[in-house]
């Protein structure tokens, strides 16, 4: 077990050019990896550059989103995926798209990758989940935070995150790790820009600084992915996923 990381002051990275306006960034990862903390610090860093930032989360703060948050055991599998997709579409319409149109950077705590993991853990396959969530607004950058399972287990205990029956069996964290790896491959095959960061040996402020630097690099590249509706994978890519046992 590594010694605990010492908190460090937030260091604003030096950028040749600041991130452009109207950028959509999403953060996903297994429980205990710290997406909420990192999202807050990313917004703080963007603010240091005088870049307006809108923070959102899934489920949203809408009545439908609050219902999903307050009743975590009411829905499961594909039914939960349908509810989450409807909540995301409404959040895109009411919050995300208007913020992007105003030139703001939108930071989403939780997005499509989490759905591809947690609804899959309810026995749904990736192909069905993907079809349910179409169409959706493709982010400029999807960041997946990961960590070593023992490190995440300790963080969850310290944060008081409730256990599930899979935690008791000892395989929940491992399953989350494997499924997030699969989600990364799936998104990349869909031509969606993905960045993976291992938080096991990094403090949240270090993670946030790295993300902001990547936002700047992505935003200033001439070949940066433009937000829009998703493009389906090519037939040979779907075949490669099926060969790996990822049902389409």
C-alpha cells in the first residue's frame, strides 16, 4: 500500500494559448476515484484563466434527475438507462447547449461512460445501452479517471460511500475497473476523444491541472473533434468488439 498522498496547492499550468470558449468536458470513473472533487478543481482552474465554466452532474438537478438520485433502487438495467438518457437529453436542451452557445466551458460530472459501466453491471449489453442513449451531444473530451482497486476501496471507506452486495463479495471494484476499460475502448472506436488518467499516485489538483492542459491542447488542434451527433462505428470495428465479447 502506498503512503497517503500529501495535499498540494493548486498549480496553474502554463499554457501557450488558453482553452477556446464553448468546450464540453466530461468526467467519469469508478466510485471513490474523485470525479466530483476533480470537476470542482477544473472549474477553479478555468476560472483562473477567466474562462466561464458551467458545472453539471448526472443525474441532473431537474425533477426527473432528483427522482433518480433519491430512489436509487427503483430502476435498474435498461429501464434505468432509458430514464438516465431522457434526463441527459433534457439537461442538454436546458443547460448544456445554451451554455456552449454562450461560449462557456461545460464540465459534466458523470456522463455516457458511467452508463456504459453501471447499467452493464445490471446485465445490459453495450449495444443496447448505446442505442438507448442515442442521439446525444458528443463532448469535446471525455476524461476517464481510474485507480488501483485497493486504493479506491480505501477511498470509499474513508468517504463513507455505501457498499453494495458486490462489495461484500469482493469483486465490485474489479468489475468497475474492467468495465470502464471496455467503455474507453468502445468510445474510442466510436471516434470520441478520450483521455485516461490514473489517480492512484496523483492528487486531485494535479489531475485537474493535467486535464486543463489537455483541454487547451484539444481545443487548439486543427483536427479537434467538433461537438455534434455521434457517428456509428464501422462494421469491422463492431466485429472486433464482438470478438472480445462486448456485445453490440
